[in-house]
């Protein structure tokens, strides 16, 4: 079978490789890191000739604050850490067994970071029980396919927020037989390529099931 593969603008080479760090005695949280990667991805696009994002410079500013416009770095520095800390506070990330946890209903509060810096907006959708929904998967996939923009998804059981920047699907026919009766069934395989927010470690294809979907809009 032939896979149909789509990538956000810039593909692998435009990925912010950020990581979690200790913040007040606990991991800063995958949710804040995912938003920081997405915001800084948009800023990097604005600064490198992507016409769709060009008007939205200011997603990242000097040292992560509100000052002069600079292009977001792809590797984490003190300015990026300031961004992550600010988003951590905006979305109410809390410590749970040493990990930074963020309720999906609070993820949308990352809009506070955008206010006063840029006209960019965000949207979030989720299943409160951590149940994967086809509609959430399709919404996230459509951001990549039609807008070439990554989407934050939820993997595991309310356990991790990576940033999906690739999507692939294929259709295949499976032959089923029971006794003397046989029939053909069409099945679909779907995957996201994710930036895990672990400094580049673990990035790769994962099942496209998700209970959360969020992205940004210029």
C-alpha cells in the first residue's frame, strides 16, 4: 500500500528542540513545553519567509519577554525557558508524582502568553475522560494537511502532550474468512509524527489516536 504523508512547513529542520526542566521542585510540564514549541515554531516561520505566518512576528521576543522582536531559537536557551515558565503559570500546571500535569480544560489558557505580543490566536478541543475521538484526530490532521501548521495532541491516558507536525494515512484491503464464507474489508492506518518535547529524543511516528487537539492561527 502507498502512504499519503503530509508535513507542517519546514518539516524536521524547523522543529524547536525544547525539553522539560525543574521548576519549583517539579518538572515544568509537557503542556507548557508543547505550547512553547508551537509558538516558537510560528515565530521561526514568520522570520524565515513563510508568507502565511509573516504578519505574526512577535510570538517570541527578546529573552522571552515583551521587548524587541527576535527570531525564536530552535534550541532551548534562557529566553525559551522564560516562555515555558510563563505558560506553565498561565495554564496552571501542577506537580503530580514529580511530573508537571496540566488539565486539558486549562490548556487553552496559553492564550494569555499571546496577549500583548502578537495577533495570533489558538483553539483547543478535548475529551475530558482521555478517550480518543476520530473528530479530534481529524481536526489535528487537518491543521497539518491544509494549513501546514503543527497541532498539539494528547497521547496516553491524560499523560502527555507532544506536538504533531507530520501526518500519514493509508488504505488497504484485508481478506477475512469464516468457514467457507470470505469477504473483503477496507481498513485505514493513520499516524502522527510528533516532537515529544524531550530535546529531540523520542521524536517519531505514533498512532494517530488522540484525546486532545490544539493549534494556533495567524
